[in-house]
C-alpha cells in the first residue's frame, strides 16, 4: 500500500510575534523600535450590479478598497514615539497649500512614507515584506493613564495609517 504525503506536511505556521516594522529610520526610529502589533488591513471589492430581467446579477467590481493600517506602539516615558507620530500628522496638515484657483496641493516631501512590515520566520529570517505605499497617519489613538493598575503594565496606543496600495514580496 502506497503512502501519500500531504502537501502541507512539514509546514511551519506563521507566529504572531514574527514581524518587524520599518519606516524611515532617520525620522521614525522610535516607531520601528516600539511597535508592538500590526493589524494588516482588509481588502474588499464592491460587486458591480447588472440588471437582468427582473433580478440583479452580481459581477466582480472594478476597484479595490483598502482598509486602514493600524500599528500599536508601546509608549516610552519621554513619549518620543508619540511625538514622532504627532509631528508626522502635523506636517501633513501644514504642507497643504491652497493656491488662488482653490485647488489643494499637497507636497509629498515629508507627508508620505512607505511603511514595510517584515514577516519573519521562526528563525527570525525575513520571509516576505509587506510594503504599504505612500502611507501617512490619520489617527493617533488615546493614551490611557490609570492609577489603579496592579503591577507593571506599559501604556500602548494605536496609530492608524492610510496608504495608496500594498505589495507583498519575497
């Protein structure tokens, strides 16, 4: 009797701790160091509707819609990572210019950066890189100070980003 080998035999499963965040190391070294979790966003396509007789026929849509990227970061006592993200958020708002024709122009010099999430193997080798192109922060989450916490628990807060698209490469 011949034995069959499953194509999944020997498969290692991805560990939730196997990641590293890389942005612009000169400007955002604290985000890279203090990133605690990354919520990779959803991707959806709204179906196109075509009427046929007395019913609707659904067809694949024509536009991908990307959810937001959220990175939870641990807060250092000098609040450096929060200050970095607040500065990035502020620069994006300040760089908008409205010329006399009423159209808004955004300078991309300091507002948009690519964010890469390196997916690591169980041996901490990079397996894949998820690159979020032209990302910018849209929300700094709340910081929850509490005087009733038992033991040492460090404060974390979420940073939400919008981006144009993402790619996954080896």
